[in-house]
C-alpha cells in the first residue's frame, strides 16, 4: 500500500489476457460503502414518493343530477344529418308541443332530449332510410317553480338548473315560524293528472330519505 492511501495498480494475467486491476484501500472502500447506502436511501425515498402519488385515494364522483326535461318556452334545435330541409330550430309552445316537417305535432313536455331524439328518428324512418337525428337544447326557459305556503317569500322562481326541495325553500327565504317542516307537499302535473308528493324535511336533513329529490319545471312546493 502506498503511504498516501491511493490504490495500488497490479498487472493481472488471466484467460482474457493481461489487464490492470486496482486493489482498494480501506478508506476508499469505506467511502464507497457510504455512497452506496446513500444511493439506496434516496432511491427508496423516490420509490415511496412515486407510490404515494400512484395510490392516492380517490373519492367517488358526486351523483349525477337527473337529465333535464323539456318544458314550455324552451328553444331546441332538431338537426337531421344530410337533410337541411328537416333541420330546424323551434320553441316549445305553452301546451308543451312542437311542430316539425314530416313528423307534424309532437308532445315534448317532460321528455329528455334523448327521448325526443329517438321519437323523431322513429317517425322519420317512414320517409328516410336510416335517419340520423340530434336534438340540442339551445335555451332553457321553462325552469320555473312555485314555492307557496308557510315560507317567507312565496313566489314563482325562475331557475337555471334543477334544484332540490331544500334549495327551493331556501330561495323562498326559509320557513316561517308557523311552518311544519314535516308536512311539505310537491304538486306535480303528470300526464295522468296532478300528483301530490309528501316530503318530510326533517327526514331529508337527517339523511333518511328524499335527500336528492329534484324538482321538475312547473312543480309547486307547498309548505303547510
């Protein structure tokens, strides 16, 4: 060993021919061992960080709200591929109906765009081979609800999106002192006639039932 601690270099002859190999001194081997340990530690930390990023818990998406249903004053575009004469934009009349070329009168009130699209497609098959129809809601004007009874600001409210019963009561300023939250009625005009849906707000707040009860256009919320 050299006095300065440097490696000695020896000539070694083996089957592959002569080569120069060094013998490491104790200090050099020690620092190489330390360096190797540091590399292992940093590599492990990088792997742990990567694993943490990869396996970060994900949470379920919020439940999607019900698909929008058409109502009076809504503006819709009916696009028929390669049929410009059948492509048109119409406004839903107050009676909930529209008029289209070939299909004539159609009831659209309470239907989704997908349902109306399928109905128009079925009717056009009588005149066109494999019609491709797309129904686009251009303007939403029918989203109106009434909140009446024991609320602070009973009125008819125009809304941009669907709301729950709790949302509607909040829009109307909340309950009066005489209100009975356990006796809330949603009055809905259905094809078979008016429906009366009883809602217990106390149970809704407690998460027992009807937590995601969405109102439909022209529904009336009545608080006893």
